[in-house]
C-alpha cells in the first residue's frame, strides 16, 4: 500500500497534474487498483429535499435567491416522499442517498427534526445516507450521527484564494470548521469541489492541498465540472474539457488513494469514452438520477447501459465502513441546543456576483 500523505505541496500536485497524460493515467490506475476494485463503481442518488431561495451568493449556484434563474423553489419534502424516492433509487442499484437542502446552515427546529427522521428512514432501508445542509455545529453533527447518518457533504469548492472569487457570504474557515464538527462523530466526510469556475490550475492544486491536509482525508471527494446556468454569475464560463476532468480525477486519486472519488456534476456533457477514462483514472462513484439537485444528469437507464458496456458493477452499501445504528428520537442523547454559532459573513465585493444580482433585479 502507498503511504497516505497529509503534507502534499502545491508544487508536487501540479507536477502530477501536468504529467504526460498516458503516464498520469497509468500512475493513477496503479494506485486505484491497490486500494479499490477497479470494476466497481458506487451509484449514489442526490435528492434536493429543499430547493431554491438560498440566502448565500455562491457564484455557480442557481438556487441562490439573489440570482434570476429558472429554478422553481420547493419547501422541504416530506419523509414519505423521500422514502419513496430512496426506494426507487435502490431498485436502480443506488447504494447511497444524498439529501441536499438549500440552506446557509442548519437551524434547530421542526425542519431539522424532519431531516433527522428522513435519515432514520433511509438508514433503515439499508442504504448509506448522506446529507448536505450547509454549515453545522458539533451538536447538530452528533444528532445526525445518532439518526444513522453515514456521510456529511460540505465541499471546499476551490482553493482558499479562489474561494473569495466565488462566495462572499461565508469564509473558507467556516467550511473547515463544519468538517471538523463532523469529524467529532462517526460520520464520514464528503468534500470536494468544482472545476471550470474560471480558476487557475494552481487553484485546483490548492484545493487538493487543503483536502489532503485533512487528517483523516475525506472518505469521499466529489469532482464537479461547472454546469454554467443562465442567470448565475458563472453563466458565461466555458465548458470544462474532458482532459481537464480526467487530469483532476487522476490527480485526486493519486494524492488521496483511499478516498472514493466521485464523478459528479457535468456528466451530461461527457461521452461514455470520456467517462470510461475517468473510471480508469480512479473515479469510482457517480451520481445517478435525471437531476443533480437542479441541473441535468444522465438518465439512470443510460448509466446502467454504460455499466454493462464497461463491465462495471454497482458497489454495495457499507463495504468500507459498517452501517451506523439508528437511535430513535425519544432515546437521543443529544437534545436540540439553543446555539448561536458565529459563522462569518465576509461580504467582500465579487464583481460578477454583483452584476448577476443587478441583472436579476432588473428582470424581476
Ligand atoms: S451552493 Fe448551497 S449554499 Fe450556495 S447558494 Fe447554492 S444552495 Fe445555497
């Protein structure tokens, strides 16, 4: 096995990223085979349990209330609706359900209690449950863990430097603090980022430095290609080339050998050949379902056809870590606290975010 390093430098990561492609692919595939079955890929299903109306200003996101996009907002789904979708996903070979809510941070109260019930319900279906709900406190992380949460997603998005060009309503340290809160429980960490937001290759390497420094490294790292949605500040960013995606996946695989590398947003623009190269380079998870929160995603049947063609098998749940037990609400050790966490709000000016906001005001 290869040593898991937490001291990668940006220079070393750039050297890997910029290797001749065939060499990079060979190196990444070699690491991949040492830690993972190369013919197994996890199928995860992303459910938007509360859509739109988000107070944050993430420049890539059509769910931010301040931009004018075609996204229709939805209140929190019911537990029954979530259960029905999870059962459907399971029937298609999905072993993980990730529930996303367009919130800045979790607020204690009825809605969070309902999310906890969703976690309990899906865990009882013997599927891995992941949530992405924004920033959370240690107490909230414990409450999710007790409910049976398997993973918490909180992306770093980019390097610390470039993050300031993407979001002004919260700081990078808030992201790290949330990950730290999750790490105080048995819940695994899912954290990655997006390429194609106008960042430099150095920023991609910078994000990988930040992720590899975490000890332990995240169990799951989603690599997203920006889906440039009309009305968002990034609507004019040019599409990510497949070669950039392959390089990013391969580099991630080499510097985080044990991690599940997720091929996430942007797959609709990738050919099967392109996706196959990403799997060869070490990607071992996809998100299935016709929507990724709000942006388009390949149809599940198409994905299953691709799996058949490539001889890939969907990964069973809990192969890398045991299924957590669910504690019922009445037996919980962690009660809701009257917390007032001090999440930051830098509110520096990001020109393209301001322009998109002004444009939205003119339309509405
Ligand atoms: S990415 Fe999340 S936090 Fe940012 S605007 Fe979208 S829903 Fe809100």
